[in-house]
C-alpha cells in the first residue's frame, strides 16, 4: 500500500515493519492475556437459563392467550357462532350439489341458466371430493348453474362413479 501524497510516510512504515519483524512476545504473554480476558468477561449463562419459574410461566400464559385469540379469529364463520350459513355441498337425489358462491348470491340471480358440461376429476379434488389415482384422468358429467354474466354459481355432479 502506498501513499501517493506522502512518500516519506511509506519509507518510515517500511522501516517500522523491518524493525518489528524480529520482535516476538514471550510465550506466557498470550496465556496471561487470555486468562485476564476470561476473568474480566466471565461467561454469562444463556438468556433462557437466566429466567426463573415466574418469568417462564408468565411467558407461557401469554403464548396460550395469544394462541386462543388467534384461533378464535381464524375460525370459519359457521363455526364461530353463525349457524344460519348453509353447507356448500349437498346431496340432491343422489347427485352432489356444490355451491360455488353464497346461497344468497345464487338466490338473488335474476336469470340463471343450467349448462351441461364435463369436469375433470382433478378439479373435483379442490372442491373436496375424493379422487383416486386410478380415475384421476377421467371426466365427470355435471350441470353448472351460470349467472347472467357468465360466472359459475353452482355445480351438480350427475355421475360421480
């Protein structure tokens, strides 16, 4: 490393390096320094061992209360006390009827149409119906209730076999 603005500094640093090259500290100096460092900065116990029974029980109580509040907030509305909601899947004369929108929205639709279609079984897994590896590639005949804007409202599976 050179210092362009002060060449005399380079010369003096080189002299200092050569003078210190032959100087070594005695063997016991490092050992004594490590002992002094250890005694001055004694190893402290980890934070979790410094907490007593009272602190741990207060922490556990806070965690339990937080988990209970979070659990209540994450409950679906029909489990949290709103029993007026109807289930999204019904069996209607042997065929599964799956509401893709709320029943209020379906009932409020002014001009719904019924369209016959085929649905891949792999899409039925996302709706909660069982799909096996043997029949995953097959299609299922279905009737779809479609709103005036073309959005699907409900699905009735006519052949689930």
